[in-house]
C-alpha cells in the first residue's frame, strides 16, 4: 500500500486529480442523457478521504490549525454539549454497526457495462482518458517507484485498492459518484473480489483504464 513508503507521508493530499472541464452545479454536462440529467454534479471524492485507509495524514499545517481550533472550541463548550456530542457519536457508531455495508458481487457483465453504452456520446473524451491514465501512472510510480505487473495486482489486494482509489479520483464529474465509493475501506472490500483484480490487471498491462473508469457501478445513474 502507499502507506508503506515513508517518503510519501502527507504527499498524496497535495496532488490534485486531473481536471478537464469539470461540470459545475449550474452547468449542464455535455452528453447527458435525459435519464441521468439529475445526476450531474461537481461532487467528487477528495484525496484526503480516499487516502485514509492508505495511511496518509492530512496536511500538517491543516492538522495544527485544526488542533488549535479544537482546543479553543473545547474551552467554549459546556459539559452538556460535550455529553450530547458523545451520545451522538455513539449513536452514529451503533447505526453504522447495525447496518454494515454490503459490497456488490460483481459479474463479468458489471465489469463491461459502461455509462457510454447508453449515453448518446462518450462521457469523457479520449484526450481526457489519456490524461487521467497518465496521472494514475505518474502518481503510482512516484510513490511506489515501479509500476505493478498484472501478477502483482492479482495477488495483492493492497495494490488493487491503491489503483482503485486513484481510478475513482479520475471518474467523470458529469455524473454523481455513488456515496459508498467515497470510502477507501469500501474500495478495498471491492478489490478483494478476484474478478475485480483480474479486470484491473488487464488495464495495468496497457496502462489504459478507460473502460474501468466509465463502468456504471461507480455512478448514481438510473437506467430506466
């Protein structure tokens, strides 16, 4: 995993994902279909959130500022407020444990069916795909020095999780990403499926992730 290299601690949070004409909340996305018109968004996972499982700390400066703010905030909060927050945290934890996320069991069709299959035009240009593929390769090799082999991806869930994390950061902003993919823990659960690693291994060979990037499983788009 990326966290295994001491030279990259804190670095991933400073590297932005490539952006080629992101769609803002008030703009319509070119190539949108009517069924997915309400899915367009500029929402996209942040590197900080996706790097938590990879062991990446947030920006030290941001962390220091956050600590200072917490200290000053604590002095202003009453004991009653703290007790309320603790109860809220416990309730949230209980709710999460009561409703564990169940990963989808992907099929060979899931790993082939893309948004482009029903959209009137590709959701991403070939230029965008190339830029995103180069970004994934650049970030991975910068941190890990060498690009993984297909066998590495097939046999190492950590490597597959890292690649899926980078892949999700380059998904299209024309459609809303499913909430579950904002958590690296869920991407890791997905990477544990052999079929997913097999698909990643094939993409790693050519450093070409266009099909994986446009898979329908990533997006909140209705097909009916």
